[in-house]
């Protein structure tokens, strides 16, 4: 359940009734009685609250929107942008004869 909550994409839940519910998990409470999770069902307004005992299986079916967006990737991107901006400014200064 914790992995599904930490996943930043849609999941598909199979529940005891045999129904499959696709959506984005935005909350869970493992210490409630009974424990539950809440999700925004895909293509439907509102939210659903599903007790843990009703969940038979969880599939990670949607793209994780944060995949590849680690801190290291962000630092590399910002460093690249900084270097490109420095080169642009140096080119403009050189064109004006300041360098």
C-alpha cells in the first residue's frame, strides 16, 4: 500500500467484487479501523474511499509523473541552463565589443 501511495501515477486496483478501479491515490490511513486509501478515479468526478481488506491486487498502470525527475537530474538541468545563459551573455558582450 505504501508503494502505491508513493507512486505518482495512476494505479489499477482489483477489489474483492472483481471490479478494477483505475485512479490516482492521494491519501491513505493504515491505522484507521478499517484501514483505507482514497483515490481520484480516472475519468470520474470526486473521490473514492476503499478499505484495505477490499483490495485484492494493485497494478502500477499509469506513468509515474515524477520518473526521471530526481534531484540529480534537476541539478544537471539547472547547470546546463546556467552555462547556456553565461555563453549567451558572453556572446552579446563580445558582439558589443566589451570582451
